[in-house]
C-alpha cells in the first residue's frame, strides 16, 4: 500500500509545506537489498574504559569492513556524516560514568547521516555486581529511548544489554542493528546472554535449517517465509484451506512443503509434528505467525468472538509449542518466535480480545525462555506496530494516518521489517538471544 503523504513530502511543494507548517517529514527508510553491506559508511566508536565488550565490538567492525574511528570521550565536530555511532557503556559502574554519554554524543549527533544507526551496549542491570552499577546501567534505557525521538531523518537508536562473559555473543545482534535489516526497529532494548558459539555464513545463516511458518500464505507470513528462505532455510508453510492457493504459490516459489490445516484444530500439533518428522526429521525454527482480529468493544463482544481470537493467536501457539517440544520435534539449537503486537503492550480501543491474546504471547515467551534454555531452544517474540498490509489498508483513513505518524520514524513499517527481525532471532549465531520481545514499530508512542 502506498503512503501518499510520504510521497507528497518528497516533492518541492511538499517540502515547502513541511518546513513552513512543521508537518511530519518521514524520510524513506533504507532496507536490505541483494549486495547490501552491513553498514555503508563510517562508524564512530567510543566507550567507558577498555572492556571485553568494547574489544568484541571493534573486532566486529573490522570483520565487516567498516571504516571506524575511536574516541573515549567525544569526537571532533568536523566528523563527516558518520553512518553509525556505537558506544560501549558496559564499563559504567556508577551514575558518575553517565556523563560520558553526553560527552561522546553531543558533539557528533547532529552529523549522523540519514538512516543512521546509534547503538549503546550496556551490562544487563539485573546481573550487576553492585547497586551503583545496576542504577547506572538501567539509566541507559531512558537515554536511548529519548535519543531515538531526537535523531530524525530515518535514523534509529537501540540499546543492547549483554550479560557478563557473553561479549562473544554480540556478533549477530550488532550486525542486525547496524544493518538496513533493522530499518523499522527503533528505541528497543535487546538482551544478549551466554550460549554456545556458532560459526555460520552471515550471508546464508539458515542454510540446512527447516522453518515452520504458520499463516504463511500472504502478508507478514509470506514475507517471513521469503526472508527465512533467502537466508537458506527450507520452509514448511501452514495455512487454512481457504488460503490453499496462495500458500501453494509461496511454497512453489520458495521450495519446501505445505500443510493445510487450522492451527486451532485438536490434532494440529500432532499433524505438524508428524509432517516435520516424516519430511525433515524435525524442525529448527518455529514461527507462530497465524493470527486474526475480531474487533468489538467489550460491552458488545460475544463469547465466541472472544474465544476465536484467543484460540488462534494464543492457545494454538501454546499448545503447538508444548507438543513440538515434548515430541522432540524442535532440535537442539532451535528457535521459536511468536508474533505479538504493540496492542499487547499498550492496549487498544475495541481490541480487548486481541490485546489479551498478544500480551499472552509475551507471557509465553517469558515463561518458557528459562525452561527451554535447558533444552538448548530459544524463544523470542516480535511485537509489530503499524505495518502496511491488506488489513491496515482497510482501516479508516484518519486512523490509518495517525497510526503511520505516531512513531519516531513517522511512517508505517513493511512486512519485511517484521520478517528481518524474526530472521535475526532464528539465526543460530543468536544463541545468546532468548526471552526478548522486540517491537517493530518505528518507536511508536503507544506503549513507549
């Protein structure tokens, strides 16, 4: 769906009106295309002292061929349009160290290139060795979320918390947040823990893996299937009978296999497991994407309307996950990804059933992450905001425009933005990433 307002603001008249009237000025985002580099431009790196995380960050920048300069406190104001600013704050042990953030960023933040990246790496607060360190590290969230609302011009700001001794696990997460793949992920906090080191080809990190995608026939589900296949995965696509033709087109294009079923059926989990074992001897990636809406205010909502949404969006993922884990269908090193929503974080008028189901998906991730870690299986969730799909195209014009503009990037996201985030979760090199819920919403003001 075309964002006509954004197209208009790129015209001379549009730019004049934006400037004179103070209207939103959404900058076209730079997304990944074939041949894209992780970061196309210079990087300025700084930090508080010399840390293992800082060494790992610099090693990554060298590995991806980034041109970068270093500074312990600030950089020259003459620095020309850096594409990324990366700051290692893991060395902050008290609030006195937080002044280094201002000294590093203030001289250079105005020079950040359009669609630039700002990444702050901190130590997981809950794992701090002192009260002072916990306070200083938790303060980073306020800094990054606020800076995300200041940078404009399509730039993003994100925070990565890394556990002690987990610096070697930063690679896949930093690659994602530095790259065009994270174009619509802004103002987020990712947590990286310890895990086995996995070496793979960053160009095809999912080679040899099998991915189950429910609701794969169209929209976000089809984009997820496309993106995982691009990264090397074999796709097992699932959808309901009325979407059989659309699903067949997706699978014909990508390869893999299709399974026509309703995820709410009593034997859905068993049928998925049987198909996966027969065709592929198991699964490596499970994406619970299938979802529906049945919007009504609670006073007007019938029980069957309530249950229909919870059955598809929450109870089916819960039941299918439980069976696939118990049956040993998901192999060690596997990844489960749920699709939540910012409605599950912030709530939404007329969506009590939908918001309940999506908040439940977040609960599923939080409850299962420590238990599945014992089986070497990770579980995370994405929480999309306003994404340009067939569903949002049917939203009334005024509500649609508000949905597009009330985020730091002042525009809607695309299905591929959700898919790229899921691909990062699915990457075996993200072995230390579990229990995360990442909003793909351009830093929406809802639930911020």
